[in-house]
C-alpha cells in the first residue's frame, strides 16, 4: 500500500523520517531491550526521553527560563477548563471570538466568571480576524484569550494585541512550531500535539512561572498547573509514547534548520495554494484578507456543492486525501502542516488545475 498525501486537519500527517525512526526503535529502544511503550515512566531511559523533548522544545522555540513546559493529557479542550480554574482570580477575562475553538474556550470560562468578548467575526462565519478596539480591553482582566490559528476557518491572528500587563493566553494547537514566535509575549501557550507536534494524547503547555499559583478550590487535582509543574509532568503517568514521537518531531525540525527554515517552507507552501486559488476561475479561498490567512489550514470552495463533492472524491482517488471541509464551512480544506512535504502541495495544485480544466 502506497502512502497518500494526507491533508487532514488533525490528527494529521507526521514526517516520514519520524515514522521510520519510530519503526526502527519500535521493538528495542537503545539498549533497553524494550519498546518505549513498555517502559516505566520513572526509568532512566524514559527520563532521558522526556528531558530531551523538553530541552529540544526550549531550544527550538527559544523559551525563556521563567517559563515551565508541561507535558499533559486531555487535549487542548481540557485547557479550556484548566486555564480559568487556575487563572481566574478576579473572575473577569477578555476574549476574541474567532471561531469554534475560541467559542468553546469562551463557554467553559463563562462557567467560572465573566467573559468580555472584545471582538468577534461570527457575523461572517469567522472568515476574517476582527479589529480589536483597545478601549474595550479591561486592564484588570485575569487574562486575555485568543485562538491564534483558527483550524476550521483558516484564519490566523498575525499581529498580537497589546494587552499591557494582562497575560495573553493563546491556543496554538494548529500553528505551534510553524514559524518563530516570541514566547515572552505570552502568559500561556498551549497546543494539542496532534496537528504539528506528534500523535494525539499529548497536550503541551508553556506557562510563565508567575501564573502558576493556587487554583480554585473546586479544581480537580489533575487540573492544577502547580501540581504538574512541581512534579516535572510526572505526577502520574504522562503520555509516554506520544512524548517520544514528539521528541522525534522536534529532532526533525532541528535538523531541518529550526523554525526559521520551517517558516520559509510553510510560507512557500501556503503561497502556492493561495496563488492558485486567487487566479482560479473555479476555486476560491474562503478567507480573502491576505493578512488573516492561515499558513496551516486553507479552506476553499467552488461555489457549487456537487462540484465540491466531485473534487473531494476524485482527489481521494488520486491519493490526495482528507480534503473535505469542516461541516460549518463546507467545501474543501487543505491542512498543510509542517510535515506536509512541498511535493504534496505541488501535487494538490496540479490536481486542482487539472480538475478545473476538465470541469469547465
Ligand atoms: C484541534 C484543536 C483543538 C482541540 O484539540 P483537542 O486536543 O482535540 O482537544 C483546540 N483548538 C484548536 C485551535 C484546534 O485546532
């Protein structure tokens, strides 16, 4: 069976070199005589894996020393609860509503305090990034929440809002490691690993140390940042194999040349797709404002549902899979995460051109 080009939004494509490496170490990791999956998380061999994963992430993202890196479970969605439970002291937050994931975080935070929606793009099915009027910001808010890359709608917040002393909390699930960022501008960065970091089951949280304080009384023990930070993400069994594969992904990024290089490749890939869409008579991108366009997730439509379905079907037969759009947007979506090779994007664009010619 031949491998396909997988444009899935998540879980998504992993670098082939990483899968091969994992395969070669599947039965025996190093001189341990066992698979990473079979190891005690307290063993020497495993300890070096998790330490190395953290060191690589710190190096690649240039994470300052006053930030903790936590390897947790429960997906990005658990963070929607964990963040308010740990950070809501004055019980007021600001939030930018840019899509379904921001909405879920909004709903969850609303259970514990007041959420001030400072800007929203709901009026146009979240196909743009709304202007943030700084006079609407509460300087006394516990935190300011954004979803930086909106996986479903294909938008991204390119310029971070100036939140003053209010910590910026950001969901980077679908854009972490795609380009260099200044970690010091954030209070918390979190991401489910299954888009750009590794397999599902691992959730990475990068949190400024002063934000790790006593959580609300009602907080379940597993939802306390303090506990995980004090125990080096080893309070209980962490997602050991997912962390191991994440480590391999980080090695792959480092060998490639780090996030500068990653960004160069990612912008090139995204430009190829947007260029085609902007010049096509059949296809168009659902996000028109160039600054708002995600470089990871690109939704597009023909304007004709039957034609969309035909496209998805024929693309699948040609080995370009998981291009069906999210049900709330319709049409198609190409997720072109770090691990999607340039050749995959070239094949996609060639296929779109061919389809357009054949279906005029
Ligand atoms: C996929 C995704 C989530 C949900 O992640 P889970 O790990 O499934 O909870 C949250 N936010 C964004 C931006 C996502 O892309």
